[in-house]
């Protein structure tokens, strides 16, 4: 039995929808993602935000745009996401 059945299936990449907060870098955008998660102790729904650095090859996204990003291989020290589409301007 040489195959390992406990590994994660190939090709499943996380996607996130967030708002662009910065486009000052070349071919890179900063996306703020807000998740609504229950508090571990009190179970109240709280907002948790996180910044992602995403690759934007054609510099199509602008500040304030709602965008969809997808996980990818590491492109630099901070970039691990890639722009898929601009949802709204």
C-alpha cells in the first residue's frame, strides 16, 4: 500500500472576498477580509479582520473595490494570494 489516503486532495484552494485598501505597490494589492466568527468563550458573533497581500498582474483593482482572491504558491515574502476578479467598483 504505497498511496497515502490521509492527505488533502490536490487543487483545493481557499477563496476570500474582501475590499482593496491599498494599491501603492507595483502589481500588488492589499485586501482587507472581514470574517464574522463566534467568540470562543461568549459565543457572540464578532468581526475579525485580516489583511492579505495579493498579486494583481494588470493593476485592475482600485482602492474600495470588492474583489475575490484565491490562494496560490508563495510569490514573495508576503504574497500568497492572487486576484481572480473585481466584483464591484
